[in-house]
């Protein structure tokens, strides 16, 4: 359909601002010439279905050239209908947000339509993946929509996300704060982790969304795509033999290990600037999508604090909902003991993480690279069963308490030889193998081979997505099949 003069002028105005139009954003998100619009026009939003790397995706794109993209009752209803269709057909949902806010003149009618939309998003959680891409402001009640998504990306210097803006804050509370202090991408990327990624360019952001969708299943009852590359599973990584420093207190980058294990050394890290002592990333190993949870010795020595626990909990819950196996890369001396963390509720946050991992039904492989001490082992210790496997590298210390600290408590002052002998024994993971807590001690260079083989042969979970909301009375349960990607 040919564009009208008004539409061409609006597009030119967008381009003059350095921005893509709503349809151009959809065309970059979707495979070439696969966009099919659904619903009517003139609602400040484009709703469409299309393909991303050959698989179906449903998306909406708010259109600032149509009534400024203001969220109206009609717009909220159109998006809600798209969400319902996506759930019914088993397709991921991508929301492209760019709107100055709700139509206040519509009052309660608009607010109720927004509520219906967000309730639909809530029902879609755990059934189809949801991505929110923020290209402009997302404010007021509409800010809750990205909060319901599984992943949120923001455009640097252009997007903003907040419930109440500077004027409302000043009138209601007398507080003076600018937009950056309330909802800038840097705030959501680092301080609270609301943003899973921040990008400087619109096309870069859309390509990242395509890459992420390529790693995910289209729905909770579908497998993630199996993608075989030239990077064979028997690749050795001799450099890993020297990854862990001889000094037990020296840091190293756990991302190096994650990349060494991943196909083509590619990982998709989420929330990289938030709670950096915990790595959450998606990758493929031997063609299969895996969720990687890794303690990061470079930051706080890999100790788990409130933010790290919440970050890991959210990611682990997503992996289990969508039947993505988890790989835990563990090097941590435990939970942050500080008074500030205690006051922030670290007991509840860590307990929530432990509960999500304990209830998870997907295969989980744990690798202890150097230390799994105290609560760190209690949280990530694999459940004994055919779908849980634990490996350790030589010299890994797996214990209730660090060897030197335990020796100091157990032996009298002056009995230094006994202390050294005890600490050395604790630092030998063979005792954990003998006790049945660890399956094998493996050479670091062979880790990719070992993990790939474990993923191929891991027993299937008993059901798809143990964290799924209760199915409707007409819904049927799903059973994971062995080697469902193979």
C-alpha cells in the first residue's frame, strides 16, 4: 500500500530525528518481507506477525507519527488482542515501546484497557517468551508492561522508564528529580537490573533481539532450536588449565570459561552491568541452548549478595519455565555477611534462589572451578538424580567452611602441621567424589567435551516448565522427551 503524503512527511520527520519509523523497526526485527499487519490502523500502534530466522513471532510497534503514539483505549485493546493471539498460537511477543504516555482525556476507560493488557501479559508469563524493546519513553502505568516481560532492552539517550515523572514527583512528594534519576537506561542497567541490555543504536538493539529470540523456544511446550555449527563438541581448551590462578585469593574472569565452553565462543549475557558478581547468560553448547549461571570472582570474589541472588533467581525461573538446561559455573565462598545485606533481606533472597533451583525440573550441570564453600554449595548443590550432574576441577575446595578457617577451629594453636594437612585434604575434591556429592574430577581442558556429552545424555525432566502457572482445565500437561533437541 502506497504511503500518503502525511505518512511520508511523518517518516521524514522521524528520520530527521535519527529514528526509524514504527514499520521500519518491525521490518528489521522480522525476516525480510515477512511482516504481516493485523488489526486496524489509526490506533498509534502497528500490530503484526512475522518470522525471525524462520520461526513465528508476534510484535507491536508504537507509532509516534500517529497521534504521537499516545496510549489510548483502542491501542491497549489492540495490543491485548495480539498478546492473546500469541499465547493461542505459541509465538513469542515483542513489544516496541515509544509513547509519551496514556490518553488522560479517556480517563478510566484507557486505564482499564491498560489493565486488561497487562493482565494478559501476566497470563502469558511462562507460556511464550516476552521481550520489551524501549526506543522512547515508557511512563506511568504503561511502565508496568516491560516489568512483566522476560527481557527488556533500552535505547541509550532516547528511552526512559518510570512510573511517575518529575512533575508528578514534585507535586505529590515535593521531591526534585530529573528524568535521568528516575528512569534513564543507565539506572535500569546498573542500579536495579530492569534493563537486560542497553544499546546505542536502534538497529543494534533490534539485531540483539533477533539473536536472543534465536536462542529461545517459541513457547514453553516447544524446544529451543538445535543449531549445529562447525565448532565441534570435542574441541579441547588447553588455556583453561591455567585459568584459575595459583593464589586462591586472586581473581579471574568466569566469562572466559563461559565463552570457552560455548559454540563459536558466543554468549548472550543478560544484565551485564547489574550484580556483576553473578553472570547470567544464554549460549549454545553442541547446538543446544543452555542457561549459564556463573559466580564472578572478579567482583566481590563471587560472593552472593541480595542483588546477585535476585538476578540468578529470575534467570533460573525463566530457564525452568522454558525447559532450558542450566549450567552452573561455581567459584564462591558463600553469602555476603555484611550488616547492610542482612538488612536488605539476604536471607529471603537467597532462600528464594535455593527454592527455584530445588523445584526446577530441567537438567542442571554444576562445575566447581575453585571453591564451593558453605551456603554457596548449599544453594547450588545439584539435586541427586539422573538430570543433575556435578563436576569439579582438580584442587577445587568443596566444604562447609574454608579449609584454613576450619583447621583453625578444629586444632589447637601450635599444631600447624595438622592444620596444613587438614586444609590440604579439604582442597582435594576427591573426598566429595568418594562421598557421592561430585560425579567426577575433570581436567579443565576437556570441560567443553564433558559438558556437551552430559547435555546429550542428561535424563529428561518429568514435565515441561515446573514454574508454569496452573494450566486451564482444558490444558494438558507436557512431558519432556529424551534429547528433545536432537
